């Protein structure tokens, strides 16, 4: 308590940051703080002075006057003047924070559970930035791991790199749930909303490494989504750009070479374990036991042990399934081959099967059908599958027959497949949801109420709850009709309602 060193280390205030804007925010904060401090001293000082010198024990008798117009005008006018005095600099700072004009560099920042994707416009550079703190350090249940480092949970494998003395514009969005890109030293904190693009900017004058993190509760690994920005001098930044472009060219050449290579089992297992630890272990656990039902076990699972399901195994990693994201753009063909090989031979699976990059390439070039679509046999699912394949292969998509009438059985069959693909991660296989963000669908007013409102919710998303995104750009109208029908008749809801593609089409034009 009496240590001057301890008090020197104690920081209870905002930091000034390293940008002109962050310094303006700090100055604005201090201005308001001192105004509030002065007001507090005057108000509480007058109150305590009155209590002490006008107390009953001194024989003071209370005054008997009533309202005073002059006093009321005074105590109304003074706060207005104070608020205006604070609003002028605050408005100026806010306007400047939103001014993205005349930027030198534009970077697209995309949040994804639980990593950040950065794309440099006009440079052809993009990469994922993933937490690099080893799993055994933060999941140290037996106490045997190494000590936590100085930047525990605030370190990544690939930092965002920007130059000094340049205005850098950030376009911030998300491809799943709501995230928030926050770097305190820049005074930048902007939500990343799926389907929307928010903007922010910064200009840093001094090189250095600055850290932040996701500031939105975005899921079970929210705390493992750090941000690291490395600011380089203009010359070093130019050299970094050249280096990254060369690395991309080398990676493409290596990818092409890997298609003709026959990698040994030992090399595949070694690379596979490294890849699995970095990208898969957080959900499926280092032991392969997973976290059912959202993240099923890979140990002794059918998909990882059945020799007839190797293609499906690869396809799931490439395209994702249910709560699992697609890794086709994050991993190289060799890395996908290695992680599939590892999963099929680790934890006692011991299939003895190895997968090469050429095997992955065959599926990557044409694998566009989800596992749910592959297993469906009804006619509507085949139509949706054909449309998806056409989009993925850059061919014109098949036109939906919006006038076709389907039976309840046909709709619920496809609806279940769509639900398990697009909805189950949030609302759960049982429909019980994850309240309050993802409410239960069992007996809910939305499910049992007006059909049109239900369709509108799935098609356009929720205006009140941003966690419920619009699926109009992800699902066909036939698929939306099917999933709405399924939700209105599953889990004991049993409304008997049948929604046709034409019904969805009618809602979409409103």
C-alpha cells in the first residue's frame, strides 16, 4: 500500500495512444473528467458545508421560502452551458474519427470464429491471423505447462502490418457472428457485423507493435481472438509487401508441385498434427474427443475411420458443416491432406490411410455439395444441390420453379437437412436454442404465430436481434420454404403449416 513502485505501476486512466485521434480522445476524456470533478467538489462541498454549519444542534432554523424563478433559470442555464462546452470538442472529435476520405491504404478486416482475416486491396495479399499462444499453456489443467508469456493470449502467428505516416482505412465485417475489432492504442473500436461493412481509420507516426482483441462476446473462444498490428517504416513496409508477394508466388508454386508429390506418412502425420493443433484442437480437443453435440468426437468416428468416407472427410474440411467453418481458403491442399491423414491415424483410429494433395485437389475443384445435400434423396434437395454446384463452378444457376407445390413430407425432409446445415449451430439440433441471443424454437410465438412473419425473419433477418442474420443470400427460396415448414412442425410444434416457394417469393417482394 505504501510502495511508490506499486503506485507507479498502477494505471487507472485511459492511455494516450499513439495517434493524433487517440490523443484527442484522451484530451476529451480528461476535459470531461475535470469538469465533472469540479462540479462534484462544488455540489458536495456546498452540501456538506450546509449540513455542518446549518445543523439543528447549532440552533439554526430552516428558511420558509418557496420557488425562486431566478434560481431555477440559473440552475437550468448553467448545465446547458456546460453541456454545450463539452459537446463542441466531442462533436469535432467524432466527426474526425468518422472521416475516411483520402486514405492511402484500404484493408478489409473480416471476423471469423475465432480468428481475423486481412485483405489488402490492390496488393493481392490476404491472410488469416490466429492466436499463437500454445494450447497447453492456456488449457493447463494438470499444471505441467510452461509459464505464461508477457503477451499471453495477445499474440498471433501473422500480425497485420501497416506503414507509418499513411492513412489506413479499415473496412470491417464478419462472416458468421458479431465481432468487434479493437486496438486501444489507435482509439479504434468498430463492430464487425455479418452482412454489413463498418469503417474506421488510423494514422500512426512511430513504428511499433500494438495489441488489441475482439471486444464482443462472439462465442466460447471469444477470449482467444487477439489482434496484433505491426507498424513499420515506409521503407520496411514496402519491403514487407514485396516479401509477401514473393511468398504467395512461392506458395502457389509449391502447391502446384505438391500435386505431383507423394509425401510420406511420417511427414503427413507431422504436418497434420501441427495443423490440427493450430486450427482444430480448440473445438475437437487435442484428444480428438470433441465437445458434442456441436463439435463431435473424431476418435473412433465413422467419418474418420470408414474407408468409404475419405471423400466426405476431405469435403467437410474444405467446405465446413454445421458449426464447423470451411477451411478450404485457410489451408493449402497439402495441409488439408495432412490433417485428414492425421485425423484418420491419431488417437487409435489407425486406419493406415494417407491422403495426398492431389486427392484434395480433385475434390476442391468440384466439391460444392454439403454432406447434408449428398445424403438427401428427395427431388427438391437435388434441385438445390444442382443450383449450388452451378454457382460454385461459375456456371449459371438453375432457375427455381417457384410455382411447384411440395408435400409436407418433402418439405420437412429437405427442411431438416437445411436446418442442420444453416441453423443448428445457434438453435441446436433439439431446437432449444442458446437463450437469450438464440431463443428456443420449441413452442415459440414466432414459430406458432403468423407464417408470414416467420418467413420474413428467416429471409430478412431480425431487426431487433442482430444475432439472427438474413439468409436470403445463402439459401434458395425453396430451401427457406422447407426450413420454415420444418421448424413449424418439428419438436412437437406440429402446426401442420406447409410453406411453398411461392409464399417465400411473395414475402421477398414486399
